[in-house]
């Protein structure tokens, strides 16, 4: 297919994208959120083991707006959302683009459970706004978006769908492999799934669950096997966050990737940050769901290969 | 040496001391976790296929293959015989190793044979071959409507669609990469 043909064939998906963006803004404005814009080009990204930023001169293109938005939270902006272009090095596949769109929002005074409910409300709001009611169809199968969604812990998911127990997967350093290959395909088939309570090592910016020092208050949304969003109760302990960043940087070094500088401004703001919850949702994947697309290529005007 | 992020379709790598070619490839990355590379691989010696998932830290040696210019000599039973242009040594490939190339092999044709530790594993033909049409349905005069193709048989036993004016005994050019008719060759 010629480039012009391909672009023309995406019109319906691109119209769905525009409708979704309008609906998302209407949802957050109706709940008293402030839409914000923070710089896309930043001096350094937060140190995370497996997220590689793309250099832009001596600075970087942000892999998410988390750093700047949390500094705003610390300064008293208690309900904020942003629709931001983000960049991640070497991420390209049927569900990944190196340049993609994130919807990120933060709410002071709430935790990951409140956020799970807000996600249910958001998806229903978007679905109704698009005329899909409370159900969508994914690869020919109906998915019921009505509340409440299914909530399963990571441990339960391993017991239910995995060939090994969570502990063994962690001990063998194959957590992601079992999660992605064995578990994810089962998640959110007839109803969306909220997968929650991650091993602490997989929630470096999330609060430790009270009374359970090995678990991070992190969750992910899965719909039709597709990972859609990653949220958590925010870690507000600057000392603990510094130790975790150091650990993340150690992993980066082991991977042969450059460690990122310690984000001192961010850590200083963290100690002023109220208890809050925040989440990043992949807008391109949300469009995939509502447009019935099987590849992320179908929901953007241009992939990097087509420009 | 390759790293997992170099993996792509048609890359040839060594695994468990055997040469493999990547026939299918998918990038997977859950949440904020490490990248995974799901591959379907074919053993270039045995032809058997397997699925394997690699992680970012995995590294590979390129398959130690060597390409040699050879001349196709003849077919005997299920074997295709070739001669090394430099050493004049002769080797034989099985029908499986020759694959689709068997449709276009003509005696004395120059081609490239891929070797792994002196064992032939694959063959690359010139992009275009000229072959004689051995069997063709007659041309119904006046039928010049374009798109009205007809099947003919060529000297290698390969069947190909050609325009209606091509007749038995004529020479045609075929693209070996697509297997499609290109043009009539005037002697």
C-alpha cells in the first residue's frame, strides 16, 4: 500500500483518537482537574532500570512527565492531568512506538485504590462519549466495561495463570517473562482487570504497602490482554526514593546503560509532596481498543518508518 | 557479536553451536520491566523450527557462514550438484537445501552457495534468469486484453503466468526473488 493510501485508511482511527482526547479532557475538567503542560526536554530523566531516554543535545526527551508533574504536586497543585508526547529509546513493536502519547494524572489525598475507581469511571465516560455504551468489542469478543472491574493481585495472577510461583519467577529474574508471555494474554478478556500489589522491586516510585514490606502499591490496567496503564500510591519518602534510585542506577550500569544523575530538585520536592496517587495511561493503546486496531501503527498518522 | 536488540528477521546467529536464522520476531515489554525479544528460529542445518525468548542481556555470535561462487552442474536423484569456481571441488545439496531455487536452476548457471563449516546450507541465485518456454497454450489471435495472463511451463519444470503472446520455444526472463515473469528475451 502506498504511503498516501495507508494514511487515508487510518482516517477512522484518527477520528476516534480526536474524540477520545476530547472526552478525556471533558472528564478531568468535570472533576476539577487542571490541565498542565510541562517541558518535553529535560536535563535528565529519573533513574529507572529499564526505561531509556532519547538524548536531545546535552539534555533528554522525557520518557514521561512524572518528574515535573510531581514537583507541581509538591508545590500545591493537587489535581493535575497532562496529555504528553513521550519518547523511549529502542521501544518498537506492535504495541510500542519510540514516540508515543501518555495521559498522566495525579491526585493529592488519594491512594491506588481510589485511582482504580477513577480509571473505571474514566473508561466508562470515554466509552459512552464515543457512543459505545458500557461495552466494547476486542477481536470479535465483547468486553464489559461496567463497574466493578476484576481486581487480582500479581501473586494471584501467577497462581492462576503462571507455570511457576511468583517467588520462583523473581528468584530466576524472569518475572517480566512469565508476566508478559504466560499471564498477560489471559487478563481482561471479558472484563477489564486491575492487576495490583507488585513485588517491591517492580515499583521503584511507588509507596510500600503498609504492613507488607515486600509489596509496592502499584497496579496496571489490562483490557483484552493489552496493558493500558500503570498507577500507584506515590512514594513520598525522599530518603527511601534516593536509595531506590541508586539501586535502579546499579541495574542500569549492569545493563551497560549510562546511570542517570540523581534528581536532587525532584527529591527535594518529594518531601513536600502530600500523600497522593498518580498514573500514566497509554493514549495510543486506548485508541487501539476503541478503534479495534491490532497494531499501534494503525492509530497514529505516521510511524517513525513512514515519516 | 550481536545483542538482543540487534535481532531482526533474517538475522543469522549461532545458538547451541548450530547456525539459526530468525524467521519471525516480536518486541515485548511489560510495564516498566525489561525488554523481551520473542523469536521464531530455524536451524539452518536441520531445518527444524523453534520458539525462543531472549532478554536484553543475551548476546550472540553471528553464524560463521561463508559464501562461495559456484556453478550448477546437474541434478541426480534428489541431489543438486555444484562446482566451486576456485577449487573445482564438487558438492551436492539436497532438494530441501536448494528450496525454491530449484525452479530456476539451469546447467552451468553461476550462483552463490552459503556454507557453514564447509557444509552447504543455502543458495542464492542471480536476480534474473532467462529460460526457454517448453509448453504453452496457443495464442488466440486478437486477444490483446491486458491482464489476460496464461500459464506456461519452462525448461526447469516451473509453471509461470505470462502474457498471451508468449509461445513455445521462446525465451523469457524471470525474477528469481518473486518467481514472476518479467519480459520476453529477444535472441
